[in-house]
C-alpha cells in the first residue's frame, strides 16, 4: 500500500485538520465529535442541511459545506458510516430553529446511524427530515437487495437542496426539492482499478490487466459484472443505456450531465467520456443544458468514472445556477 | 450453575480479544463481498468497550454490562454492524433487566432479544446472508438445549456451535441485505463477515461460561 | 494500459471536444489548429495571455481559460509541446492589439516552439512578451542542466498575471507581475506511482512497492532521488526543506500554500499533506494567508503531490483574490 | 556519382520507414531518461512528411525536399526534437541552395549546416548527451572522407557509421541538456534517444545512396 499518510488510524482526523487549515474562510471544524460546519452556521431562519457518510469519497461531503450547499458534513472512518453522536452534534450545532434536512446515501449503515441521530435530535426538539439518495441504477431496487445505492447524484441533490434552503424554502419544501432531484437523477459507474482502504492495506478487489468492473459502487465494493476492457465510447454506451432507460429520459428532455471521476482518473479521460456521453444524448434528442466534470464523489484512488444524468426543469436549473461557495464547488460569489 | 457479572465481563473481554485476533480475517471477508471494514469496525468498537469496562460499578448486573457494550458499540462502530449489534446488546440488556444471575431460560431470552433487535433495525430474514444467519440458529439451539434440561454452559455451547454452522451455511447463499446484496450471484461461495463475527462473539460467550483458557489473557 | 480512451492518437482531440461540450459557456475551441480560447476573446483593450504545453497536465492549461486568467491555451500531444502553428494561431486570435503574454514552462521543447511562434507573431505585427516559468527546486539551475522546470507554480502565475491583465495593466506590467510571481514561488514534488502515456502504453518508470521518487517532474520523467516510502509528515519535511531554503522564505513572510495532486492522489492524502505543511510553516513563523489544494498541474494518473510556496505581498494577494471564472478555478463570479 | 532529388526523396522515405520501425525503441529510450514520446513525435512528423512528399514538383531540388521536411517537422513534431531537427533540415536546405546534384563537399556542407542548426537552437555542446553527439562525429567523418577523396556513397557511409558510434557513446554520459539533464548521474548507462534517432536518419541517408534494399518498400 502506497499512500501519503501517517498512521492509517489517523487519516481522517489529519485530513479534516488539513481541510480546516486550508478552508478556514468557509468552514469551522469540530474535532470531538468530528464534523465540518459552515462558518456562519447556524444561519438565522434558514433550514440547515447535514450530510455525511464514510470518508474516502472526498470532496463529498466536507468539500460541499458552505454558502448555498451544506451546513454541516459528518465524516465517518474511511468507507464507514459515522456513528449517531457526531451526526447529532452537527445537527444541533447548525439548527437555527428552522429544522434540519439529513441527506443520506442509501447504505444500511448510513441509514441506521442517521436514523438514530434523527431520533435523538427529535427528542432534543430539533425538527429533522431525511432524504435517502439512491441514484445508482447498477443495483436492482427490489426485495432481494438493500436497495439502490446513493452515488454521484448526491452532489446534485446537495447543491440544489442547498440553493433551496438558501433562498428561504421551509423544511418541507427543501426536503421536497431534494426528493425531486433524487427522483430525477440516475447514475452508473465503472472501475478500471480498485482502491485501497488504508486500514485494510490491500486492494478492495482484484481486476486482471484487461478487465473492468461495470456497475461499481463507491466503496470499492465489486460491481455488477466484469467485462473486458473496451474503448471508452463502448463503455460509455454501456453505462448510459441503463441510466437513460431507467427514468426513462426522453427526446426533448433538458438534462444536467455529470461525468464524475472516481479519484484516480486523469482528467483527459473524463473529458473523453463526456464527449461521447454528450454525443449519445444529442443523438437521442436529449439536450445537455448544464454540465459538471471532475472528481466529486470518489473512491480514494480508484480509476474509473460514473455518469449521472439529471432531468432539469426551470426550477432545478435556477437552483443549480444559484451561487455556491464551498471548497469544491463554487460560483456566483 | 447460573452465570453472573463475572461471566458477562469475561465474555466481553474475550469478545474484544477474539475480534482483535480475527480483525484481518473479517476485513478480508468483507473485502470480498463488502467494503473491507468489518474487522476494523468491530475492533474499534470493542477496543472502546474494553477501555470503559473498568468503570463498571462493582455491583453491576449482567444487564448493565450489556448496556455498556450496546451504547459503546453504537457510538464507536458506525457502518451497518454498529447500530445492528448495538441494538442487539441493548435489547439483550433489556431482556435480562437487573437480574444478577442468569439461568438457561434467561440466556435464551437474552439471545432472542439480541436477535430480534437486529431484525428490528435491519429487517433481515433468515437466509438473507447476514449476521441473523448466525443468531437465529444460535437462539434455536439454545432454546432446544434448555428444553432438554441442559445447564448454562451447555446452552451457550449449543448456541456457539449452531452460530458457527450458521455462519458457514451463509457461504452458498445469495445476499438479500447489506452490501453483499449488490453482488447477486457473485456473493455465492463467500461467508458473510457479520455472520462470522457474530459466531465469534457467541463462541466467546460459551468459552467464558466453560472457563476455557482465554486468548486474551 | 487501462484507460478510458479510444484510439491513443485521438485522446487529445477527443478530450478537447469534451471540454468544449462541457464548458461552452466559458470557452470556444479551434480544432485545426487546436487551441482553446476564452469565449469573449479578443477582449478589447486587454492584454491577452496565452499558455500551453503538452497535454496530460489537466486542468492545466485549458481549465484556466476564462475571465481573469488565460485568454487561450494550446494543448500539445500528451507530454509533448505543441508546435508553433497553433501557438501562433491562438496568439493572433486573442490579441486585441494590446499585446500578448506567453507563459511558458521551462522545457526545451516548450521554449523553442513558443519562441518560433512568438517570432512569427511579431512578424505579423503582434507584440509578444514571454515569461518562462521555472519554479521546480528539484533541478539545479546550472550550466549542467536544461535549467529548472516549470511545474505547479505555473497555475499561480497564470491566475495572478490573468488578474493583472483583467484590471487593465499593460503588456510590460503584466509580464512584470508574472515574472514577480515566478521569482517568488518554489515547488517540489514526489511520486508514489508512475503514469502511463497513452501512446507509450507502459509506465513512465518503475518504482518498487516500497519506493517513492522525490523531485519528480510533471512528465513522468524520473526525479532527483529514490527513497523508501515514509510517513507523509517525513515526506512533507523533505519536500519543504529545499523549497523554503531556496528563496529563502523567512519568519514573518505571508505565503500562499499550494498542495497539488499529481492526478491519481486521493483527496484525503492531499489534506494530510496540507495539514503538516501548514504546521511546518507555522513553526517557522511563516503565515499561510492563502491556500489551494487539489489537482491543478497533473501527470495523468500519477499518484503523488507537489508543494508550492509563494511569497505574497498586498498586490499579489489582491490579484489572487480577484474574480476568476474558468472551468477549473472559479470565484467571485 | 553525385546525389540528386531521387536520393533525397529516397532518404526521406527511408527515414519515415526507419522511424516508424524504431518507434517503440525510441519511446523506450525516452521513457528511461526522458518523457517517453520521442518515437511517437518523430513518427508523427515523418508520417506527415510522407503524406506531403508526393506534392513536390517534378523539378524540385534536394534543397526543396529538405525544406519540405523542415517545415513539416516544425509544424507536426513539437517537443524539443521538432524545432531542433526542423531547424537542422531548414539550415541543410539553405546550405545546398538550388543545386540539383550534390557532391561530397555539398554533402559535408549539408551535414554541417544541419548540425549547426541544432546547436543554434539548442545550445548543446558535444558530450552533453544530445542528438549533437550523433551529428558532430558524422560531420567530422564525412569531412575526413571527402578529404580522403572518397565518393558520395562512402562519405555518407562514414557519416552514418560515425553517427552510430556517437549515439552509442552517449551511453556513459551525464546529460547537460534536455530532460535527461534532470537525472544527473542516473542518466549514465542510457543511450540518448535523440542521438539514436539521428543516427537512424543518417543511416537512411547512406542506405539511400548505396541503393540498399529499403525496409519500407
Ligand atoms: N439489514 C441487515 N440485517 C442484518 N445484518 C446486516 C444487515 N445489513 C448488513 N448486515 C450485516 O453487517 C455486516 C457488515 O457490517 P460492516 O462491514 O461493519 O458494515 P458496512 O456494511 O456498513 O460496511 C454484513 O456482513 C451483515 O452481516
Ligand atoms: N538543447 C538541446 N540540444 C540538442 N538536442 C537536444 C536538446 N534538448 C533535447 N535534445 C534532444 O531531443 C531529444 C528528445 O526529444 P523529444 O523526446 O522528442 O522531445 P522532449 O524532450 O520535448 O520530449 C533528446 O534525446 C536530445 O537528443
Ligand atoms: Mg463500511
Ligand atoms: Mg463493511
Ligand atoms: Mg515530450
Ligand atoms: Mg521526449
């Protein structure tokens, strides 16, 4: 295992301390229990938004704390949901009285720990709503699975719900916007290489030199099927097909296209993927009116990419365009 | 011979030892069909439990000790196993109340409540390839042993043996809960890490009752 | 070689097409010859800034085209300087009559090709100044080398010179600011893994599982020395020492600290590095007043990091803070 | 026997063939002490040259053909070798002017001008571990061959052989120019890719003169 770390046990603590040192203009950090809060939180009268989950997906979630997006992020150990304590502490710290939305990726651990925290927060008089993100079409949502996973679509939910909170929507309205985005975004990913969890010290799975894993999650967990390495355009076709069929997206739709790097993918490759994805959408009469390309929801050093398509309407477009000022996403201020 | 606080704390210490010893194995199992943190999660949790165990008042009941385990796991493990096992211990503590000594029936109540706690939070059914597949046969075997008039040591031995078999029996299964469910058929041939760790915890309970020499001592 | 590409020969063309599709609000793209220009270029009365070099360092340079930074970027093949033709075409396309600054990283190929383009532009009546960036302290600047290389400090030069041009400085003044930044920034990098150039198909060098390469360049060329993998804090100490001694930086200095990922480094690791680098600077009485953390000047999928320290004064700080709107660096608008 | 346009275009075709054939080898040499693109760069350049060669007017002179190579390499190769080799061919074209037939003295002038062009742009000295270390011995050997009264074929053979030796002789050197200079002592033991490719180009010139069977045909 080759990593720029000290003791694997301290990776998250040290990274959060580094984040604090680098972005002290935007966030404050609580170290025990550990969470990252917007510097000016609680913002009077504003619904607060808290998200979190295992570390290793950076910039998710800490990189999205700030004006127009999250009020707090709660990082767990690498790939492990945080416990209820820091979620509760963060929730109480950022609540201005207008209530708190929990944005939770759909994994058993995340759901259960946020659930407990929400119960405890409610007992302390904080109004909490929870929206569970499950945009990953690689997993069948059925009685036979833990349900679809929350993956790269999460960043779109956080941005758009954050804008709704910032413009003054109440808790129900912010939760409704978040649900709406989750309902209209679909994602599918591919891994070329595995990642190495620091405390495990070994690759999360092994792939032959000519194999790739389709339908990969964001925790180094294996995906849906293993195929031979293929040209990028073929891989894009293969990822986009289930994404587009699922909603389904249709000719005339306006969409946001997100090509998300898994952490170790060179940027040239992300744009090679974007090019063909945009081409395929254009061929189907689907208009890409907003774009996002980069490492937003990652799996440590994994090489690979996910493609998300979000159906836009005027409201979502306006909320997407609204100013945001976080470490990892910033425009308009 | 009923089992009291000494058995309970010995069980807990042995649990911490066995989890630490099998940390790598549990990580590997979880890497294969999950995300590779199960051993690390439980080790972090039980290390924290150990650190708090000495604070237990001298007159603590088994239920007090189980509750300490529950709250500590909930606040240190995270992931799926933290709330699930935490709830198991919490419900187990509730089931034995303030009893100082646990007989066979009390042990069955403890195990049943623990299993039901996991089901309450995780909604898994037997055969879903989860820790339930260790707990449920353990509960059944313990109940059968009590019905057969076995003593407490034998009851826990029966539970541990059944849990071990149950963990092994997860290998051919397709998972329907937890991360392994994303894999479909590809989970076949791999043991569920949570079932394996639960069987280790139940083996520790039996060993503590039998007074077997402890790995951690 | 595992890459999300089609034919290796088309990587740059396709990536640039993807960039165009994703960032059409900010840039326009010329495909033959290939360059990326600011959408509203030429900007009347403004000095234009053109940079470029081999591809594979993305977001450098295309990601920095836009308001407050570059007017055009000229991407060569992967790790190969562009030829004079596209540099000349870009230079002429963005010149508003106020002259053009070429920001060139100090590599023989880049210097020679930009030199030819500048000569040809001058022959066509375009006033061109050239600033050569050489911030890499890993290389001794002596008669016995091709001189120090231009590495991550380049992004700081481009941002700050871009702000100077945007506020209306004339060509000499913009060139002077760029020279000043280059004179006050020092960088040193480390690689944990090599990168794979698409047309080469094999790693640029080999490192044992427990080896890292100190003083790495940004083209997968080997570095200064090979040492055993060490804890992050030790590596940071080793990178910072020559950086700080070279200028030298002194107690009381205010600086910008850039921790730059080489492309394949997980973000947690960048922040682990930032944390200790900031700590070391604080210990020496050097105040970090501005920070930048992320993948800015990369080497494809290489894992590793470079640390740059730029001495700030009020003017440079103000120019750093000025609004910028590019694909990869954006604030204030 | 003097050498005219047929020799020149044959040289160019053979150059393209040899560069394409040795593309991988040049990439490997450049990966070892540079950035791994030298073979790709030259292959791209000479492929472009080949594509333009048929456009040469029937009455073109050797100088016209060399100028075509020069401008094409400058506008397609990039990197360090593009401007350096491009200038070499440009200066070589200048040295032979509009002569239709080149004798030994003209060939020496051609080679000398090429070498001087590289030095003009790159400022390298002999022993710096660059392409100069192939060109300079080639120039000297060609001049000596002319002084010895050798014919054009022998002059180019001498140049090619000397260039090959010169390229080989870069192996023990520390580099003082180009990317390899960043490596210090670690460049020792590796052949300079540019010296190697230049020796291949000069061998192609000799082969074209000797009418050796061509790899590309
Ligand atoms: N819904 C569930 N019900 C019961 N047990 C579950 C459920 N989901 C997961 N588990 C158990 O949790 C184990 C994984 O725990 P762990 O790796 O610590 O958490 P995570 O999956 O969040 O990484 C699985 O092996 C399985 O036994
Ligand atoms: N200053 C110089 N003078 C002469 N030749 C040089 C000089 N710098 C580099 N070279 C030659 O160029 C070769 C490298 O060419 P190439 O790999 O195509 O370009 P780059 O170094 O830009 O990647 C070196 O092997 C060397 O022979
Ligand atoms: Mg986990
Ligand atoms: Mg796990
Ligand atoms: Mg090069
Ligand atoms: Mg090269």
